């Protein structure tokens, strides 16, 4: 008789570990940041936009891409941001996001 318990335990381990702590968009770990961005993007709350903005300046292109997708999901726009653009072009678009936040009474992050 073949037992399937080791497989079941291995399959459930990521789910159990995921519950150990909430992912943070401020985490030093890119995977934690990416997970937090996914959660915020699916939240449906525009109030999460300021929390996403710092990730637009990340050195990690996957973090930037995920942040862009989260913003599109929440707002329906990129505000001219392109995760693969030059740092200068990204900075201009981030300024547009800061303005977007201020126009809606949301407090944008102080520094990028």
C-alpha cells in the first residue's frame, strides 16, 4: 500500500508557512514584496495606491512589474509608468502617481 501523506504534507507546507506572517511591501525580500503587491492589487481599495508607489522605484524589475500590474488593477491606468523604462522616465511617471494620490486626498509616500 502506498501512502500519500508525505505528498499531502509537502503540498500544504507553503499554505501553512504563508500564514506565519503577512507579506509586506516594505520587506527586503522581493518575494514578500511581490506577494504584498498582489494582495494590495486585489484589495479593490484605492487607499492602497500610496503603499504601492515605493515599489515602482525598486531595483528588481519583477517588483516594478508587479507594482505596475497592481496599480492597473486598482485604478485602470498606468499614469505613464512603464516598469521597463529608464530610471528618469520612471521617475516622471512616479511623480504623476504622487499627483494622482494628492488629487484624491491620499497621502503619497514622502520619499522614493
